[in-house]
C-alpha cells in the first residue's frame, strides 16, 4: 500500500487482520468501541471488542492486545499453554501487560 495513507482505524483493522492470519484465528466479529475499564474483550462466540483508545497506542502495545484477544479464540483461559503461545508471538509481553494495566488503573481509558 505504497503511497496510500490509512486512517488510524484502517491501520488498526489491518493489524488485526494480519494477526488473525498469523495466529490462524477466525473471529466472527471485530468491534472497536468505547471501553472504560479494559483494553479489549473476547466472547466465546468469537466477538472480539477493542477499546478505541488502543488506536492511540504504539504498535507494540496494539500487537500485544490484539494477539492476546485472538489467542483467546483458541485458548479461552490464561493457562500455561495460553502464556506459552503469547510468549512465542510477543516476546517480553509481561512488560507491555504491566504498562497497559497501570494505564487502566490510572484512568488512561478516557474516550
């Protein structure tokens, strides 16, 4: 997409699409919406919701949240297998997780 400028929403949706292919995850629905208490959520029916504020974060933080939620489509809990997969795709994810968690507690989600 040389020479084409994508909006932050289009860029984010493209990242989700790339991660979906990479993880071989097939979400039924992707929603970007106002969320005030968490960065994202995933339902057992395959609906993945992301906070609008995520669009303002650096790509590494976006990638962590996207991969985390899409992996829940394959492993719904935070067990050993889930964390091993997350580590394989997002090395050093714990630091990103801690930063995002402190942002939520500090009121970072504001949209």
